[in-house]
C-alpha cells in the first residue's frame, strides 16, 4: 500500500469497469477511501472487493448521478462513511453513436444527461459542502476531476451528441476553476485514451492486448497515476487544465483562444467581410481535424 493519497476520500463514478475501475484500484492502493459509484452492482462490488482485499478502504454506491437529489445522497454517503470528502472524479459515461441526420432526440438527451448533467449533479453538492467548510475557516484542499475526450476537443464524426457533451464538460471545468478556487477547490479535466466498455468492441483490433508482452498503451491503468496526482494534496496549484493522457504520453490541451485580429476601427460593410475572412484564414493556425475526417 502507498500513501500518496492517504486519508483522502474520493467518489468515482462509473468505477465498476474500464478507466473508472483503474482509477479506483490505484487510489485505493495509494491510501484513499474510495466510493465506487456505478449502475452495475456486480462490477461495482468486484472493484470494492479488490480494493478491500488488498488492504484498502472502499464502499459501493449505486446512486443515480443524473438525479440531483440522488447525487446529494452519494455525497452524503461518502461523508457518513469516511467522515469527509476531498475529491470527485466524474468518469461515468455512455454513447449512442449516430451520424447527425440519424440522431434521435432520445439519443441526444440520454448522452447529454449522463455526461453533462451527471458531471454537474455530484459536483454541485460537493462544491456546496466544501464552500461551507471554507466559510467555517477550514483549510479546504478539494478536487473536481472531469472527463472530457478528444471528441470534445476537436469533434468526432458519428458522435455529435458525445462530442457536444464532452465539449460542454471542458467549459464547465473552466468555470468551476474560475469560480471555486476561492474555496480551496481545484477543477481539472482529463481526456484519456484507454480500453473501456465503450471502446473495446468498436476498436477491438486496435486496442487488443499485445501478445508479445510489449507495453500495453491502451491499458486504462496508464491514466491512473495522473488521476492519483490530481486527487492528492500535492496538486493544489493545478487548476483549469485539460490533460490528454494516452499510454506513456501526457500533455495539456490548448483550448479555444482569440486568434489574429483585423480591426478596421469602424463597422464593416457586408461586401468587405469575405476579403477580411480570407486574410484571417491565411494568418490563423488551423484547428486539428475532426476525428474521422
């Protein structure tokens, strides 16, 4: 057992499998108290059993992250069991991939609900708890860790709903970082790549475990050290970032920012706009291509 996150209590959503499970196991091994939230009772219990059998501390929670009142109970269960809460890792997600013209209203609603609203609900209750602690004079060192995606950073063909949700999570993270720092709360996002229930079927060949024993770059455990660091007290100065993590690669994403400007100093005539845009296109670095194009 390690002690990098000793005594830190963390809620991880979608921790019954894939990336969430890898985070839970790593955090448990580093001394954190882990609340394993998942809709699958069997896989959640398996994660908890593995942590506890290794000498860690973990409990199962099956609460609905998309229901605001249920999310309050998830936060309360962590505090009741372990006496405090220090971090929330919003990891749970779903997908309903369709080309845009085939996307139904329900496809849109379900993905936005699980990803975007799911990220809001638990974080809202946790932030209010930490704000109250701060107002009472406590030294709060709290963490919100959100899960975005390359799809949220640059789009992904066939994943309009998923990309929109993940893009929303990025700006949610920026606002949380800007607003909550005064209470001792940091907010960061991760855009991880790893073998999960959502990817292993679609990308089965690409993500299969190497048979020659070489480095398994798609092992979700590769992302876990970053999560452990962000959960720890050591990361108090890190906020408002999106980290991309894949295999042994780690980077900070460069998000939207104002590019080169053409300023006439007066209102443009509609007939001038085309030339101005052409000039801007020549001097503005292009965005990364949408995945799948």
